[in-house]
C-alpha cells in the first residue's frame, strides 16, 4: 500500500476548546453576578448558566476559526486562451 502525503492546509481546522482571557473574565463576572442575586436553588442555577455560557463561547470560537481557516477553492483555468468570437460573425474562409 502506498503512503499518502498529508497536506496540513487541507480540510477543516480542529475546534478551539479553550476560552480567551476576555471570555474567561466574562464567565467570572456572570458567575459572581449569579451568586449575588439568587437565593433559591442557587447552586443548580449557577452550574446550569455557567455550562451554557461556556458552550456558547466554545461554539463561537470554533465557528470563527472555521470561517477564517476554511480552504479557498482553486481557481478554474480559462476555457480558451483568446477572446470569444462575436455572435453571428462567420470566421471560416471559403476556398
């Protein structure tokens, strides 16, 4: 069996699974705000909201990365080298 050459620029990029520093700070601010304002089932609400926000940030990062690194399709070569003939003009000669 022949080995295949792997092109690192081919295919979709791997998803990003880490938050940026700004997103991590926003997560902390959300958590602090939730801890200060909720009394009933506080722990469950905090866990639920934090998990949703974390997944939201990861999905946004992965989509941004996917759009930035999506491979561009190759340009198709022109069909002819010259200009196209005008419609209705006979280019053949009679002999």
